[in-house]
């Protein structure tokens, strides 16, 4: 049986053109048809073998309660997904590597029978054929306590998005790690300190656990009565596979303080090349 389950003409078959026409029709559907009513309102979407074989383009709408999985059969074929659901769709097989489609974007994928590979993004650059956006945005799920006069690395254990596996929320959640194929990236972060006006607040980026690298962002300022905000922005940094970046903070108020879990407290990596 072929990956697309196309009818096969048997040796010396009568009326072979009928089988050929049926196969041509199935192939045309596999290359040209779409399914436009995928709705993750009840959670993850799982495609049947027939749905996956018989449509090239899958359109997701609805109002899902949270990010969701778009699960395809382990069948070899290219396919495309458009996501208009308002949440991130993770495209995957039941096992194997996955890809993601942020809200408002279209991605072209290939399933090799186990893993999902993201090929391009046709809408993020206005359909120009430019490379897809790649990066990650991570946050804190709870306030993190920062002892006085102690350098502390922040543990970002929640993901807003992660296109290429930059982050792992359980193992080394402090890190954004560079995957293969990336040579330049920009790092940004915003830190929100709990209200306290005593002492100094500092934040900085470390690379591979060290402070000595060109373009290292650091900020130091007096604390504010209201929540203190600090922003870090790197220049374009040269990177190699396996490089990892972390955000460190320091304060000397004389007591423990918090970096707040908040939508305005985050860490991001964006790929340039």
C-alpha cells in the first residue's frame, strides 16, 4: 500500500483506465484539497488516516481554551496548516519531533513517518517566501524569591511559544538553548521586581554559564517604590548549536525580594540567521 493509499493497477487488469482514473483523483485531492473546519474547542485535534491522505491544506479555527496539539498519522507526506484559533498549535505525530504554528500563521510541514519537519512560513512575511520566524518567549509561572546580595539565575518554567525547541520547562528551565542551523540571534528580557525601594536591582545575561562574551547586556538601577522594571536587549550575537543563555539577577535590599510572575516579566530569543 502506498503512503497515499492510491489504487494500484494489477497485471493484465481489464479496464485498467478506471483504476488509473481513481488513483489520479486521489492524488489530485492529496495535492489540492483542503479541510477548513478543524475546531480545537474541546482540546487536541487528531486527524484520521483518510483526512491526512485526502487533503493538503488544514485550516484551524474555533476558540480553544489553551494551546493544543494537532496530531497527524505517521504517514509520509508534505502538508500545510493555517492556524486562526488564537492559540499556538503544536503539529505532531503520536510520537516523534513536532513543529508549531503560532496564531495567524501558515506553515508547510513534512512528515517522514515519525517526525514532523517545518519547512517554511508563507504568511509571516506577507507570503514573500522568506524564512519562517523562529524563536521562543518564556515566563515565570510563580514569583521567584531572590536572596539579598546573591546572584540568582531565573527559572523560566512557562512558555508563551517555542518554535524550535529552544526551551525545556522541566530540565534546565533557566536556559534558552540554540538548536542546529542557527548562527545569529537577539536576546531580550524584561524583569519585574516586587515593590520595595531599598537598594539596587541588577539583571544580566550569561552565555554558557559565563559572563565574558561580546555584547553581554547588563542593567543596574536603584529600586523603585512601585514595581521596578528592567529591560535587557542584546545586539545580534553570533551563536553555535548548544550555546545556552540565562538571565541572572541581584539585589542588595537587605532582605529577600521577588521577581514577579507577570505578563510583563519574560525572556526571549529571536533568530536572525
